């Protein structure tokens, strides 16, 4: 008797038609288009309801897609104006992503702002200008110079700052109260990854970038207490002006000098 042949077949149902699979990209494009139409119809003032504590804005114009405010305040202090362009693809993930341009006097900065209701972040922040224009935000009156901002990332939640990494530079620093207004040179404050500890305190490495003073130290900021500490050493260079040498000699009488002639510094300040 001849052997019977197996007639079993694969009974798995066929996959979805190619036409159905091709619809998904079209649906995604349609959803993005619908969101784009929606956000172009919502006034910019709506974003004022989602600002973190202590931050307020008024005089809105435009829409949440592309808008601006010329009356931004932080803890009651003038913080200039802000213009933004919404990135609609972020809305698909229920987050906000804004490309922003900030101005306070002649101090300008650009960057990207992300927020999801629980946390916020700034990234790729670049800008600068005269530090005189930042007096409303805590820069002591009478100090002059030009600052440069290069913050790669800064993130936090409504209660505290969580992380920061990047550089702050200042050049041609001077004050009428120090060395009769002589140029004090340039300085760099660098925030490396891990600069923010569990309590929210921020630590950065301070160094000079040239000028009459050799500076090395650390700046620690405590936002909760609105206070800070500068710890390190300073040493006048050979080309330091006489007024600066005199001021440092007077300071050294109080603090002394180490074996290399450096003066230890531990100064507290508020902001």
C-alpha cells in the first residue's frame, strides 16, 4: 500500500494588507497637521498658566505656536522678554518643546526649552551681553563687563534645580570700588556634570582667563537660601596695576599668604 502524503498546511492567518500598513504614516501626518492647526488658533497668553512658581509673564502677543511676552518677571524682578517657536512634533509625546530667544536690555540668549508638566529643561543655550543689564537679576550694581553663556543643559522641577552643565565667561570685568576701576581681566565658571548635589546646591570651578589676577577656586550656590560662597586663592601678576596691588596687600594683612604668595579667599554673598 503506497505511503500517504502529508497534506497539512500552515493555517496561520495572513498578515494585514500592505494598504492598511501604508495608512499609518498618513494618519501620523494628519495628526501632526491637526495639532498644527490647533496650536495656531490658541493665544500665547495660555502659556502663562503653565509657568513655574515665581515666574510671571504679561503683554503676550501671537499664539502658542509662535508668540512672545515683553513683561517677564522672576521673583518680582524684571527678566526681560521672550519670543518662542513651538516644535509641534513634541506634542505627540504630550510635552512642550520651544525654540526660544530671550532679551534683557542688550543681553541676548537663544536655546531650547522642554517641559512635560513635571520637569523642565534648557539645552544648547548660547548668548551674552553686558553684565550691567543683569542687575535686575542679582548682579551687584557698579560692576561692568561682558558675559558669554554656553549652557549645554539645565534641568529641574518646580521645587529645585536637578542638573546643570556648561560654562559662564566674563571679560573686561571692573568695578569702581576695586582698584579704582581698573580692568580685572576675564574669568571662567565651569559647571561639570554632577554639579548639583542632592540638596540642590550648585558647585562650579572658577579660574581666570587672563588679566592682572591669577584665580583658582570654587563657587557654591544655594538657591534655597539665596546665598553663595567663593573659596579659592588669588595672586596678582607682574603687570597688575598699582591700585590693585595696594588693595590686595590690604586684604593679605587680614588673610595672610601661602608659600607661593597666594591669598586664600572665603567670601559669602547673597543673590
